[in-house]
C-alpha cells in the first residue's frame, strides 16, 4: 500500500469485539476492490471487552489498519476527532462500527467529493433513502422531534444530522474538527453547525439504512443531553469559540 492514502475511513468503536472484525473485512474488501489507496483507523473508546485486540489480531500483513486505543470512555465525538486527527487521506470518512449504512454507499459520497462538495452526509430522510430495517417506533419519534429542534435552532435545511456515515475533504475536516468540542452523540450537530458557519458546501445523500438492535443510544437520557448540547453550541458560537483564526478564510459564498 502507498504511504499516501486517498481515502481514510475512521471507525469509532465501543465494545464492538463481536462484530468489528466482520466490519473491517467488509470495508477492507470494498476499498481494495475500488483500487484507491486507503487506510482504516479504529478508535477504541475505552471498551471493556477486547475491541482493540480483535482489530489488531485481524490485521493482515498488508492492511493499512491503525488502532488508537484509549483507556477510558470519552464518547463518540471524541473518538471521531481522534481518528480524523490521525487520518492522512484527501477524503476522510467516518462510519459506525455496525455498518448500519453499508460501506458500498461510499461510492456515492466520493462522486460528490470529486465534484467539489466538501461535506457529504448520509440521510435516512430523503425520498430516495432505503430503510431496510427501521428503528423501533419510540426511537423514530425521538429522532423526528430532535431533528425538528435541530433544524429550528442549529442547522436549518438538514434533514438528518445523526446518520453515522459522513465524509469530508481534508480542508473541511481540518477546519471543522479543529474547532469541535462536543464528545457525545451531539457532535454530529456541532460539526454541521461549524460547516455552515464556515460556509462549506454540504450535500445530503440518500442512503440505505439497516438499523442495529444493539444501539447504545438511550432515548430519554441522550435526548435531554442532546438538547443541552444544542444550547451549548449556540452559546460557544456567541462566545467566539468557533471564530476564524488569523490567516484562515471561510469558503467564498
């Protein structure tokens, strides 16, 4: 494999020992078949099982896999930032370890990135989206209420902020993730809020979605935490936390 990957795939993982290997095999096979230089980055978020060991033991001799192993649980947002900071690719993806969005959807995202879009996000809420296995009814209701509040208060016009499959140009990733601060599930809202603030072009892409019954999202606890995080995002913006740095330029409108 070349030392200069074109595509980086970041996989945050918490207690994913049982399914991580099959996920890595599938992503690795797809990237090899596509013929682009690539790298895989697993960020173990303080798992209590053998998640990190499973990744290391699977690694073929020629696989460009890197494992970042953190000793304590810090949250999905923290793990994605760690992986993006390590990534060397021109195009940087992050994907849930359960592959609820199949890795084959990557090709649609790459076509958008190649055309000049800087932030490409998967959406389950577009007419062309395919929900092969839907979430339980209570999680669908929670998602609709949360998405409504997000559109009203943070990122108007984005139909699905929480799909765990997103891609960025290197420039966009550096500008967004160097500012991001939220460690938990609301980090998706923050990075899209930042993309809007920095006037980076965002495109939603319809994806196939296969819901995982092992989701660790708690409908009540995490909804309350997400609402607090939206208020925090707006507060941090007012305080200048996300402002441009000297010499840095936003995308021209």
